[in-house]
């Protein structure tokens, strides 16, 4: 997780710099990618999805055995 935080922080800095120097679209893309690799992006979505699938698994087990 620490590696992703460092990489996303560097990407965010590069994105902000690109936002003001190169172009708004390029900077926005880099900022969006930095958010996705941050611990709040794809890892959080994956954790939420795993929790929901576990809940569904237990619900189906209760339905079958009950």
C-alpha cells in the first residue's frame, strides 16, 4: 500500500504541474490515473466488491441450508 501511495502522490504532483503547463486534458488524465492507483481508487473498490461477494455467499448458504 505504501508503494501505491508514493506513486499516486508523485503522479498527482505531475498531474497538477501538467494541468497548468501542458494542457487541461493531459493533466486531468494523469490526475484521474493517480486517483485510481491510490488506496482510495481501485483497491477500495476491490475491497468493497469482495465484501459484497462474501455477504452474498453467506446469504446463499443460509438460503440453501435453511
